[in-house]
C-alpha cells in the first residue's frame, strides 16, 4: 500500500472530483461527436462502469415501487439493478432486426399503468445484437417524450460497431431533454478500469448529488488528477 501511495502521491492530498477527471470528460465529449452526440464535459459524470451509470439514472427518476419498461430479452444485469432498487418491470418484445417493438411500447405507454422510464440498448443490444435503424431511434425518442416517460439509453456497446457511417445515439435525436445517456469504457478500453459515464441532461445535478452520496468521484489512473 505504501508503494502504491509513493507512486501516486496526489492520492495523499487531493480528493477526486465527484464528476470525475475533467480531461477525461473533455475527451469523452469530443468522442461523442462521432456518434452525432453534442455534449460538453460539464454535462458528463464519470462512473464505475455503465452499471453505476444505470443505477444513478434509475435512482434519479424513479421511486421504489415505480414501473420501468425494458426490452425482452435484455441484459440480465439490468434486471438485477431493477430488482435491487425495488422497481417493477414491464417487458416489451424486441427483435434482432430493429430492437424494441414500438407498437407494443406505445400500447403500454397508453395503458392505465404509469411507466416512469423506458430503458433500451439501441446499438448492439445484449443479447440480441440488434441495431436500431435511425427512423426507429427517432420515433422511440418522440414516443417517450409524448408520454412524458424518461428514456434511459444504455450505449455500452455502441463503440464496438465498426461501420463507415458511425451509428447515431438516441441522445442525438433527443430534442426535449427527456433522455439519460449511459455508456461504458469497459468493453473498449479496459474491463479492469471499471470506467463508465452518464450524461443526465436536466437530471444532471440530481445524478451528481447521488453519485457523491453513493461513492464520491472515480479516480483510476496515476496521472489523472
Ligand atoms: C447491455 C449492458 N449494459 C451494461 C453492462 C455493464 O457494463 P459495465 O461493465 O460498464 O458496468 C453490460 C455488461 O456486460 C451490458 O451488457
């Protein structure tokens, strides 16, 4: 431990900022432009992987007992997060062709039950591998906005897709600040670093407060201050 502290002397005297390293946030904001996502470093909070980002997003916009819609099938870790937060789940069928079924989602949103949030993985859905076409992304964003249901985007795998035309994010189509964007560097940079990030739009301050109360700032690298 003493050796580690000698090698990382800044750990002795400084605490990590809650939102995470500013240089890293600047890089993430620049990289986001490739998926047509316009963000500034100030709109980003670094997290302990996408897992913490999804936890924070859900905690920011729901209360225990609320209902959240997810794609079916979806990433099992998401179901564990929802269960740990005491949230109810409604499953909406999804296909390997274009992801979540918008007709089924619309029926659900029009129903009597209040759906507080919809969580989707638009690019390389886990486990289906689907990539939503742009028209589907735009309609999904619009549909959630019409029903005042928060859309949570899990873009854990977007960076892995190697296409001539970079994929757009749902965030790109969000005109009414009704979306929380969650991403991970664990699949592209290094799984051991447990780095992810969140851009929560109008819930930014709430997410920053929750992050501070939950785990304070993330510091992962010797030269990051
Ligand atoms: C769709 C999806 N979201 C989130 C995660 C969690 O990502 P992280 O390792 O960055 O916490 C995974 C992990 O495998 C995943 O498949």
